[in-house]
């Protein structure tokens, strides 16, 4: 078994490798279906390779996979954040997904525990994520492990034409290098 992998029944959790990109993207597509947005995924394998395994060795995102009998059945895709309040880094969990037939097996908890261990090893102060309000099974799971909802915070997003419009408002003469 690879170094850094956590054994779990007949499978294990390990950092993703470049060869896992097709399976990771496949699970992202399945997550989009689960989240009622089947046509929302624009990402390609090339996008994931560039983000997770860039040639310059500086990834913008990271992934762990849950593997059972050679098949990737779960993913945790994350990136490093920084909190000005605690003065340390943290992890933002972008996606956590386990195939329906493997839910309840402990894989989701093992993926989160692995990220908690990364936080502990690196001295990070937080592990954070968002969940759709209607996703009661996931909310119940998160509550069961002691995660706390941050009801006072709203998530905002700027994308598409609105993002482009704001970018056009940028005055390069006010920017510094």
C-alpha cells in the first residue's frame, strides 16, 4: 500500500495521482447529477490535471480518493485557505462525494478525517465547506461528526458576464506589481 494511505475495510484513502483524473472527473459529474445540476460541469480532464498536477509543481487544488478493490468510489477535492482571524491556513473542502452504493461504509468520514489530519499536521486552524440546504442526509452526517453550521454567513459568487464586467472596471494604473 502506498505511503500516506489510510486503510479502511477492503479499501483505503490516499492522495490522488495523475492517473486518477478520469475517475475524479467522472465522480464530479455524478455529484452534479446528485446536486440536480447535471449539465453544470464544464471542467475537463485537462483542467483537473492543470489544477491538481501542474508541470510547475504548484497545484491550486488537491484531492484525496477513496479506493476499493482498485476502483475509485469517493473523492475529497480541496484547496488551502487563509484566515486573518486565526492567522493560519486552513482547508476549504470544495467537493466530498462517495458513490451511493458505498455511503454509510465510513468512507465519507474517513475522507474528512484524512483532511482533518492534514490540518493537524500543517498547523491549519480550520476545515470548512458548504452544503446545499436541501441535502438533509449530508447535513445529518456533518452534524453527527460535530461540524457546526455557520448560519450567520452568506456565500456570494461572482461568475460569467458579471465577473467579466467587474474585471473591465479594473483600472490598471491603480494596480501595483
